């Protein structure tokens, strides 16, 4: 992303802080922020580059701590009180807060400072050496050019949000605009690892994390390029489904049409779980799903319809089901992530494999819980005649049951819609959306369940 756009992408947050956001005030703030960024772009970019240069894999204990320490220094330079919130050997969460006024509400902004694992062979540049690139002028990238991009691990997801938040704070202070709420910043260090300790951290430090609203700064722009506020998120529960055949691979010429083929068995199972129109066919799957409210249906009317543009961009002749993208992602879904069986490579063996595995993810909506989906899937598999185990079958299982299968559930998080809010402070070019596809482990749970606090996502 461009260095300039990477910062400006989050500066719109400043527009929700001042009270009584009249149109003239919004214009003043926008102009003030742009002026601030223009005047201080080299310093903003330098701070961003230094932050990006620190490797940030959650499993890299030494470097992830360097990230946390760097964040503490960045926050303290802005006069914020800081605290590291830990849970054993987990990467610490960094909490910062402005002096509190008990007469004001408190808003907590969330982002994460860890990043996805890196395969350096996939990069044209070292991912830990931030590099400005302009395809139109190779070798002469200018940070003032809107076509310039800054390449580094986490230059977007999610260190851009952190730099954007801190720059927004700097810009508002420079404009003499005091926040109308108490501010807290909560920066997690293992979101990309699934946030395994987030619930523990939130529960252990609940006394310093009290807030009236959480704003999750870990989401994409709308597909049309507009910034967006999202008031809900699909949850997810993953599953690993394995079908078993013979206890060793067999030659298909000698044993084909006699020994059951687990790949064939698995494909038949998958065809019984969903249709090609995206409808899940597990009995009673939709029974618990809460239908959209009247306000949510009204909100859909204001969401930009990007379907035609996306179909052309993605080379799609059709889409699944009926309805626009914004409507379709408000429904639960079943996705097949990957199928494994019979080995890999361009020259497959003429063999019947001993097993085949499908990796699934169920996208959840309010009231459709991970526990309910797990129970529904296992019950349906048994109804189809499969013997469901929680691990590979023993020799006795293989000979006693004609259809041994193995179902294992993976990480999960629930889903929540917030009430749909039409914020008068939102910029007129900001898209307000009911939900997103989800991703951040912090949204909507465990923050929702631990703090019982409303939240929205940017």
C-alpha cells in the first residue's frame, strides 16, 4: 500500500471523537488532518519504516517482545500511560490510555502488531526491510506519489492501523481538537496465531479494560475502495473430515472396483453437506439462525452493490445463490478449504489411497454457535451410515464398520451482529455495512463475551 494511503486509511477515526460533528467541523478536521500529514509525512513514514523493520511472528519470542517495547516507546512519546498485559510466556498485549475523565465515555481501539508467517522466496524484497516501490518509475519511488507502495510484512495488516491511530491522535492534537471520550489503545501480539491467550488476558486485566465501546481496526476497505464501518462479523469453526479405506495403498488395476476408495467416499460426503448454490444441507442447520432485523434489511439497501464489478474482476460467470454479496455474507456457510489424498505432484500413482481428508470451515452468524454446528455435523454423518471417531481407526474399527470416518473440530469463534448504527460523525464517503467475513480473532469474541462491551470494526 502507499505510505500515504496506509496512514490516511485510519485517520477517519478522528472524525468520531469530537462532539457535535457538523458538516463544517468535519470539513475542517479533514483539511487539518491532510495538512498535518503533508507537513509531517517524512517523520510519519520514518516511524512506520522503523516499526515494520522489526520481525513480528508471534512465535519469535525475542523479536515480538522488541515490537512490544517499540510500541511502548511510541505511545509514551505521545504522553500516554502504558502497560504490558501478559499471560505466561504469550506475547504481551500493549495497553495505552489517556488521562481519564469520569464524566466521559471510554472508547478502546484494537489492533495487532504481529504478522503472518513469511516465506522469503515469495518476496521480491526482504519483508523486514521496508521498500518503497513505484511501478511507473522503477528505481525512483517518491512517497509523495499516490502510485508508490510500501512493501513489508504487516505494512497493511495490521501495523498500518497502529500508525494510523497514532497519527490521527497527533493530527487532532495539532489541530487543537480535544477528544470527547477517554481513549484506550489495545494492541495484541498473537492475533495471527489465533489469539490463544486473548481471553485469558482480557479476563485477568478486566479492571483496566473497562470500556463503553471497542473499535476493531483490523478489516478491509469495501470492495469498491471506500473505507467502511462494519457492525458485525461472521464467526468460524473449522473441521477436519477424514475417510478411511484399506490400511495401505493398493494398486487400482488389481483392487479397483473392489476396495473402497476414500477419495470417492469423501467427495460423496461433501456433496451431501452443501449445494453448488452455497446452501448447507445438514438437517436443521438453519433452525437456530436469527433472521436479519428490519433495520439490518434497511441497511443492506445503502451498501454499495459491487457484484458486477467483482464478477468481471474475478472472471466469474455466476455467483452462488440469490442476492448481492453484502446479503449473502449475512448467511451462514460451509467452505471446503482443501482436500488431501493419494499424494501430490504431477505424476499420481495408479493407487487406491488408504485415506482422504477434507478441511472445512463453517461461517457462523448470531445464534448459530460452534458447539451446535459440531453436534449437527457429527449427527448427520452418523445418519449417513458413517462411524465417527475422534482419531484414526484401530484395526478393529476398520473391520467392524464399513464406513469409518474421523471428524476433528478446529479453532472456533462465535458471531455477533451489533445493532446497526447510522453515525452522524461518519464521513459521507464511508460505507456502513452490517457485517464482514470476519478474520480478526478479537472480533466479535472473546472481547464480546469477556467484556460485555459493544464493538464495531474498521
